[in-house]
C-alpha cells in the first residue's frame, strides 16, 4: 500500500470508455484489463507494461452518465472510516460514504470544504 497521505490511484470517469482506451493505447502504449464491478459493468485497469497505471470508471447507466469526463485522484489513508469522520468535523461533504471493493480496498468520496472532490482509500491487504 502507498504511504498514508500520499496519492495512491487515479481513474478516468467517463461514459466514452472505448475512445478513451484507444487514445491512451495510441499515445502512451497502455493496455487494459476488464474487472467486473459489483453493481454491474466493467472497470478497466490501465497498465503500462506490467504495472498498473490507473483505471477507467464507466459511467454508462449510472447517475453520473451525464457528467463531463474527469480524472479522479485517490489518497491512501490508514483508516478510511476514521479519516472520513475527521473530514466531516473539518467541514468536508461526503459524496459517497465508505464502501468496500472486494480485493481492492475501502473507499470514500469527499468534497473538501472548498468543493474539490477527492477519493480516500484504505487498500485491502495484498
């Protein structure tokens, strides 16, 4: 796991998955592996050689489908539940309460007091 308080993961949130995959394949040489999402659909792991480089979250069929695409960053935290409680006290708005992604970790999505969105993640033991 990345060190507490450091950036851990980045994902492109988009309804235009295939054009995005093609763009990054052609420009950076990334390859992609599909991972089924618990609520349906596929999450795409971007790989640079053998290393994971980021992900693509497909918003098709979700309440986020009409949003413009954007890159979402995630910060590693030692205990996402405890840190979210502290974030609320510090003025954050919780967009999505902590939830588990099997084999990946526990994630929460927040807006800091100024409105910037950020994901916090405690990785599952590997």
